[in-house]
C-alpha cells in the first residue's frame, strides 16, 4: 500500500492562520495542496521512512529538517475541521508542520546522497556514480531497469542533490514563494500509512 503525504499551506494574517488558496480558471478558490508518494522527500522533511529503502541496497539515511511536531495549536479553522473529523483519526498519522522559511533555508542543493542499487546489466553503462539518475538516457522502449535478483543484477551508483531527490516538491516551493513572507507561510502535513 505504501505511504503518501497530504500537505496544505497556511498563511498568517493579523495573527491568525488561514488556509492558503488561489483562484482557478473559473474564479473558484482552490486549496494549495501537495500530495505524492516520495519516500526520499518524507525522510528529508520529517525523518519518516528514513532511510527510504525503496531499492535493494539503498539504505543510507537522509539528513532531515525536523522530527514530527504534531499539529500546531493555532491551526486554521479549515484544516482544524478536516483533521478532527472522526474519519481522519484512523487514516492519518505522523502529523507535522514546518514554516516555509525553515524549508527554504535547508541546504537542498548542497546536500547530496549517493544511491546504490541493482539494475539489469544491460543498463549499467548509463550510470555514473557522480551524476544523477540517468532518466534522460533511458530508451523509451526499455523494460524493467531494476533487477531484484542479486545473482543476475549489477550494482550501480548515482548521486543526487536533495533537491533532485524531491524535484516536484522544489517546484511546489517555488510556487509558494509568490504568496508572501516565508516566515508567515506554514506547511501543514501528515502521512497516510
């Protein structure tokens, strides 16, 4: 089944937190939301599933921003209602929050991780230890790149910055920066295990 993140943004106005929304193409308010399954990001944000261990050999833990904090006491009314519903008590665990300023101050581009895994020997030539995962070099018609049989697979290594490990989240952060002072924007999130 796996683990997923649900993340909402709040903004502080006049000492009160409000759910951050934007207008969609129909001039309707839409929540700012991030929801994905990226174990490397979970490890970096809050030490969840750290090390991520999504491959056979990759088991080194990531540095993380902070441990789980629980929900803030001054949660926006919209999120407070959502997290206190009877249905949410069984579904969501590991609830936390981070200021956008904290997330932006983290060294996403300076911190790196060397990954190691088993791949089909036909793909070994695509990997270089000091370079990122070779997505752009993979043939369109490729079959399974990973090899889960230690007797047949070949060990490869590649290096990614933390930002590369969480590329779509970096795009989400760029979007959030347009809404104001990062010390007045808060990311509230939980993990669905």
